[in-house]
């Protein structure tokens, strides 16, 4: 490989790690939300839902996930949350 290809490879690895971390954070938040819903803890569920929305919006702005994917996940979370009431 030439120098530019080596640099490209390094950049791609760094981006892949950053993207993986971003996805992992919002997936973890979604799991915490689901656990709170299962437990019937509305306050905790609301807190986790807000955190999840924030992390998903951040992932969209960084280009890690498509905005439709984030919107779909947020919509489904809101439906779950509203069914708790």
C-alpha cells in the first residue's frame, strides 16, 4: 500500500471505533429503558428515554445512524412509554 492508503486505513479504523462506541452507548440506554419499562418504573423509564433520545440525536448528527432509524426507535420507545400509563 502507498502512504495515502495507509493513512486512509488508519482514519477508517479510528472512525469505526468511534462509531461503534456511539452505537453502543445508545443501545445500552435503550436496554436500560426497556428494563425500566419491564419493571414498571415510570420515572426511571422517562429518564432513560430522554437519555436515549439525546444519544440517538447525537449519533444522527455524527452520521453514525440514519435519521429515519433514530426516528423509528424513538417512536417505538414513546409508544412503550405511553402504554405504561
